């Protein structure tokens, strides 16, 4: 699991911002928000333009670094506009069973890395300074990767440096190492790679209404499996949308989803915007969640009634206890100990600080406190 994340000089975060998943306050209620001593369910509040989306993009930056679903590759506005520093600096600290893995790197842009370093249980496995052409691979023996043909990697780097294709400037050494060295399945390298493959960021949108018809039909076709259709129906019922669903194959071979009544009612044409957003979230997540390790749900409840938003939080908390999930919201109804706890509720300020509610007041917050009322009354205002 991800234990700690830090980023500096990225987009609107000029100074270092840290998410410390290990920093819990020992609350005995809502224990499902914490897994193996690490925060696994987190809710972040912040006014508009404080950087909630940028924080998600920062956490996900490791995905394209390791060649996983390249995203956010727009090179503009990568670095903080008010800083003279030339790199954005990232640090990921993971805990896999009894093994601690720290992966750090600095990037000049989305396309060019300047420094890269991997540390496992306090031992430096490798360090690369691509600007100064300084490399240390002596620690590869600690992960049984000393047979790696480092010279071949260096040659490929030289060839890329001579290439006119700017997108081929470099391959991070960790990506190359994982792809070119055979290690045991319980190797920290394999666990790190698997964890990153299970990371994703999703924003709630009403995209399903505007998706090309064939994309919705592909989803509908998958519901031909009665177990999947039933699962979707149960999901909607759990969210407070009481319904029965029917899938029909039309004469032209296409599929159509219906609400079951005395007469079948077309789902796509009659479902509310909130229902379509909910189904779109389900469509994008459900096949991925079995292997998901970390999900960043940005403004996940933008189209939901507050009760449905609570249901979504409960659904992910109960169904996926081991997956680390960060949700961002403006909905203060979710700021309650009925769902979360003060060490899992955070405020992102306009100055780029992230503060847990339990650290944002001199009071000792307890289960009986009305956190939403305290927030609205200005109790945590200095941290916004």
C-alpha cells in the first residue's frame, strides 16, 4: 500500500505537499477507513481552484513513468508558474508486507526525467542523474537483479538522446528494469509494478449521455451475462434507486437496457442525469476494481443527492476494504463521523497544505462531534 506521498513544484503546488497515510489518530470507530495501520479511505475538501484535481494528477504521475496507461501528458503548466525551480520532485513510500519501498524522481516535464532513485529497506538499489550522467547500479544485487544488462540500457539512452523523436528521450530505469529482468513473484519490484498497474483516477461526469452509441452498446453487451446484469441492478438498489433491469437484443443485433415495468422503459433515454453518472462510474470502475490498488475519485458526487453520495462512500468502504481510495468533494453532508473519521477527513487549502480535521482544531474531536456544523461555523477556516 501507499504509505506516504510528497510532491514539490508541481502545477499549483510550489511548496511540498504531503499525504501521510500512516498518520492516524487512533479512533476506534469506522475502522474500515484504515487497513493495516494505513488510511485506506480518505475524503478531501477544498474550495474551488485549491488543486484537488491537480493533487490527483500528481499522485498518478507514477503511472506513465512506469508505462502504465499514459495520461496527463500535456506538457504545458507542468511546473509551478511562480517557482524558479526547474524540476517537479516526487516521492512515493510504499509498504508491501514487511518491505518498505521508496521511489523518488524529479522531472523537467512530462517527457523528461532528471533524477531517479529506488530505495528498499534502507538500501539504495539504484540512482540515476540523467542531467549529470551519473549512475549507481551497485545495489541491484539486493533485489537479485545484478544480471541486468545495464550497458544495454545505457546504450539505448544514448540512442534516444540522439533521436529526433522527443517522446523517445528516455525510459526511466525502473520501467526498463521491471521489463527486462526476471525476478521472483514476491520481489518488491513485482509488487511495486502491480500496485501501480492498479492505480487510476476518475472524475464523475455525465459522459455516458454523450458517449458514442457503440461505447454504451459495448457496456450493454457485457450485461448479457445475467450475473453482471444482476450486479448492476443490485448496485443501483444499494444506491437508493429501486429498479429492475431487463436487457433486450433488438432485431438489428444491438442491445438495449430497460427499466422493467408493465411496459419496458428505455434506460438510456429516461434515466436521470444522476443515475447515468452513477452507471458511468460503475461502468468504468467495476471491471477494474478487482485488481485496483489505489483510486482517486475526483468530485465523485458532483451530480448526486447527498444520500446517494453517502451510499457511494459506504459502497466502496464496505466492498473494497483493501483498496486505497481518495475522494474529493464539496458536499459537507459527508463530513460526518457516521461515514468517516477526523483523521480521514482532510482540508486542502489555497496555499497548498493538506490538513486532517483532527489536526485543524485545538479540540479533541470525538465520535459525537458534529463535524459539518463545526466546518460551516468556521472552526477549520484557517486551514482553508
